[in-house]
């Protein structure tokens, strides 16, 4: 499935900057065919790419280099990939970790995301999909051209886009990078019913390939962190057959 462009949003959604060409990427993959192919593909995009074949190698390299993005295979020969993910996020807090997994059960994905991963791809995946995800994540590294602080408040939820911080009432929310992007997008478009494909296009990538299941997982995580339940979805409403809507009206400030 290809996520198409949604209608233009009239509330001034945040635009994303170009992908930085100097991004540093670590590929953690023990399969030589897959690993070498990923390295060649990513180098062909102009990025600085290194590879590790074990979890121990990945952690050693992460101590020396501040990688911007890590493609992490969960099926490593020496260490559990989820534990490697936790240690990578601790060693390189600013890095985006995308899990590469053959595990298709939702609980495995949730465990990986809870360990600090920002996104996941299920094997086998298409290179076009992989590149779309990588470009989308690397855009967050480009310089901010918004021209100053921008804060948006809806009800008891506040977002500081420049500082990438969010609060519910007086309590700051602990959000993974993609959770913050999604919440900021929903809050900025509060009161508007946003189509699933539109959200995937704007928050993940305009050339999104694949299922929108990752959106549902991130929405569930946001609801938990906002203190919502399956019965009480008073902030993020599900619009059946369409997508989601953040209830309320945004109030922007500097």
C-alpha cells in the first residue's frame, strides 16, 4: 500500500527540512548478503555508513561514534537484539534506532519499542520502503528553520516544538522521537479529522510504503502516556474508516 498525499491542511502544519547528507548510519546485521546490500544502498544515497555483525561490535562502535541512525537486526548471534537496543539508546541517546525483525507478533514489536526503538521494519522488506523510513527519520536532524520557539496548547496538553518537549498539565511526558512527532502533528491539527494515509505521509514519509499498523501502535502508546483508556479516548478520538482527531482547538504561541 502506498500512502498518498492528503488534502492540504489549512492550520499551517510544520514542514520538514531536507535530509542531511552527512548523516552517520550504523547497520547491525550478521547476514552478509543483507548487511552488505544495505551498506551499498545507503552509501549510494551519500550517507556515511558502517556495519557491525554482532551486538557486542555494535555497542563497541557506538562508544566511539555518535551515530545519527542505527538499523538494528533483532536476530543477532550473540546478544538479544532488544537488549542491544536498550544499550545503544543509552550509549547514543540522540540516535534513531530502527529495528529490523522477522518477528511478526505485535507483542514483539511493542517490546522493542518499549526498549527505546523509534521504528521497525518487518522482514522481508523492500529497499524503497527502507529508504523512505530512513529519509523520514533523518529529516529530523536538519537545522530548524522555524525561526524561533513555537508552542501549541490544546486543553491540558502543551507542545514546545523547538525544544521537542510535551506536557500534560504540569507533568512532562516521556516520549520517543516518533511519538513526539505524532503528538505534535495531532495537536497542531486539533479539531481536524486526519486520514490514516495523510498522517503516515506527513509524519513518516510522503512516499510511505506498507501497512499503517505502526500508526496504531504509536497511537496506543500516546494514549497510555496521556492517561487515556480504551473506554475514555477523550483526547485522541478514532474516526472509523478515516483516521484520528485530537479533540479541541490549538492555541499557538512563541
